[in-house]
C-alpha cells in the first residue's frame, strides 16, 4: 500500500480533509481503448488473444507528470446484456472510441483522480478468444490488464497490429469491483495473487462455480456453463468457440460429480494466494448466486490476514447502489481512497460488518461472524429442535411440486412432503451469524434421493420482497446524480425504494444435497433402497435474528421446488433422528433456546406471494 505522503503527492492535491476531491475535468478526460495481449490462444487461430480495455482517466495528472490508480470492472456483459439497474451498455463514437462507460464509477471517481478501466472478457464484445465461464481465459482476461498496468504485459492501439501502448499514466495500483460475474472475476484474479491488485469489491459474486451449478451433488440448474457462455459471447466468438463450449458441457456433469473443470474454477481453494483487501457485499436472499458463495469465501480469507469488510442486505441479487446508495458511495469512496490512494482515513479500523435487519435498518459489528458466536449442535426429536439428545424417527416423501415456502407455511401441520422441527417460543432474541451444517442419517425407498434443509423464523415480520421482480427494490420516477455527466454518459440514475412484504415466516438459510454423494463429491452412487446412509452438508451463511416471541424451525424435505432439480425417482426417506443433528453459529451459543415444553401451532402462516415457492434465477439472468 502507498504511504500517505506518497499518495498525496501522486494525486496532485486531490485529497483534502481526508477524502479525495473532484478537482479534475470529466468532460475533458482521456477516453481510449487498449487491446492487451493475454498470451492465450483460446480460439485456436494461431494468434494470441487480445482483450479490449476501455479506459477513461483525467488528463491533468499525466500532463503534470503524476501517476494515478485504477478502478477496474471486467465483465462479459458490456454489449449483450448491460450493467446495473438500467442495463447500461458501452457505446462508441464513429471512430470506435468509448463514449458511455456503464455505471457511475467513471462519473464519480475520474474527477477524484482515478482511472476507470472496463475490460471485455475474452470472447465478448470487442475482445478475442472464447468465454470459458470463470476459467483461465476469463481470469486471464482481467489479470493481463493488471499485468499491463504494471509493465508485465503488452498493450496495442488496435485489435490486430497497431503500435504498442504503455500505461505511463498509471501507478500500478488496481482495485477490482463488480456485481455477479464481474465480481466473480475479481475473486478469481485475487486468487492468483497478482501483484498490483490492492483491493477487490465482489458484489453478489461466485467463489466456486460448482456452488453456482450444484450443491453437495444436487443440481441447482439443468444447464451447464456452456449455456451461459452462449448467452454472452460475441458473434465472432460464436463461430469458432464450439470446442470450448463442448468442453464446458462435458466437464460439468448433471450428476453433480466434482471434476477438473470445477476444481479449476474453485477460487476458495486458492484463497491463501490473495494479497488484496476484500470488501464482500451480498444479499442474504440471493437465490441466484446462493449465499454459500460469500460465506465460504469469507471464511477462507480469514486465514490470509488480509483486511476484510462485509455488507449483508435483505435483498436478492441486487447492487448496494440500488438499496443503500448514499452510504454505499461514501463507504466505497473511503475504501478506494485508503487502499488505492493510501489515505489514512481509518476505514480499515471501523466496523467490519454492516447487516440489514429489516428494510433500510442496519446494524454494525466489529467482527463477522458476530462477536461471541459459538457453533452449537441442536438435536432432533419428532417435531422438536432441542439441546437434549435426539431420538425417534421421521419421514417424508419427495414432492417436486412443493418448496420451502409451502413447507414453512405448513410448519405446524403434518404433511407428507416434509418433516419440521421447531423450538418453543423464544424468550430472548436468538441470532445466527455465519454458516452452519446439517448431518442426516437417512434411509431411502428408491435408488436416488435429494435432500433440502431450510431454517425458518416463525413469526410476523416486514421484509424486503426478495422474490418480487426487483428482488427487494422498486424503481422510482426520480433520478439522482453521482458525479459529472457528458452528453453521452450521464451520472444520473433512477432512484429506488425498498419493496417490502408482510410475512408470518421468513426462510433465512438453506442447504441442499444429493444423498448419492454421501461418501464425497468425486463420484455419485446409486443408492440401495432400504439401506441407511449418513451425509453432512452445508447451510448457507446468513446473519439473522429470530426475535423473542418467535420460534426457530428446521425443515427437512426432498426437492425444493424452483431451487434444486428433482431426483430421477420419487423416494420416501426415513430419518434416524438420534443420529441426525444441525450445527448452527449462534451468538452466545445455544443457551438462549427455551425449554421445549410447548410448541404452539399457528392457525395460518403466510410468506411471500402465493405461487412463488422458490424462484431461482436461471443462469441466463445471472447478471
């Protein structure tokens, strides 16, 4: 990291009162494209691939002999699908020079002494190569640009031929940011340990692509990464990347087996290489990039010693610019000032975690998981979740037409498709902070079975309507401006407000598994009907308070409609409760659970609108 003295000198006096100021001209900023050689030949045409890096930077620092840092967003979406709440695309003038840089990063940060670089991943928009969905080509697309900014790679003035271009204006410090696939690439590049990458801000991002498509062997989607590649690749790539797409399909079997393809796209495995600070942002109701992706990444990074910060909202797959705009821009501004300009603003010493408790109501913690969190084992008896020893049996028959909302609404009713375990009414708030796991000892009646486990807060609440069209937000008719504008690139964006729902239950953590992977992910097996198997699988990370007067429920069932695909059979599964348990990260431990002498039955429970028992976004809407 730059020291404060060096940073202030490099920014030509932009830092005043501990924050960089908008002293540079956005209208007169330098707008250019450099094609960076990746060293790969993904499309097999005998030439190394070049990726397009569209750059906007203030002209004044270079004229004064000063160098500046870079904020970079590497994405496959700049021409096919767009970025942000308004799906902005890159635009160019008649000579191919960039005009519109999607999102507000350029409008806000360029006047403050930053360059913004938007990279087209290989095989998309104006870049060569093929899309390989989080693999070496995707990651190298972005890493090569960081290498170029640090003098380790070649850049050119045109896509083919052209003169070499050197980044004489750059000081080599880079911060990567982006939502969804973009943030995923930030994770992947950080996991290479590349020098010059000082910080990443992954928003709603994947940390292991296996956990985007599969969950402990169970298929979350019927498609493969090849389908996703086909959604974003350019027309030029489509004509010569069929071999790459075939390899993507072959390497991601529907049976949920772990393969070399998944290993290659598991950034968690390389977390020890991360040198950059990490600011994780995720929606705790993200049913697209499931929450296991942020929680396992966060846990793995804990051993690296890098600075970390986390924001957890009640939304689905939503950017914080669209649910907490003012606080987000201020926080991001301070974060980049510290890690890219070296400003001693103390952000690294502030609260680590911001958590949304109810719509637009936030709390903070100095660490995450919350201080005093203890992984506590809760046992199962028929109908009850208890600290006492487990006992008895329970069973359910898979019904692919029903899912977690149906189960939660019927938590106090005996239905054949699920079994529910609840605490008594809580006398004190009970907070779960982090990720848990569940162990089930199960006997299937057929040769295949999928398992779902969900944690439910039984009680009334106002929540963000995460299964609505905006996944917890709604657009307003007004706009607010965040930076400077030009005729071709406005800094003014639609305002939003929380879209809320009144509910009597809230599903707040989930986990899924294929019982055929009970022995591990390397190979699925055909189950023997009537034979007993034991399996342990993860429950996704969250931070939820079940308030006094509510009850905590664990529901175990088969197919979670809309969130996992069903097995090939329709099994009845018997559970040995004495050999089953759930491990939960509880603030203060399990001592806050009441004695289980009463379970109270709700006459009617309601959650999100009827007919939405689980609406996972399909991969083509990943952005």
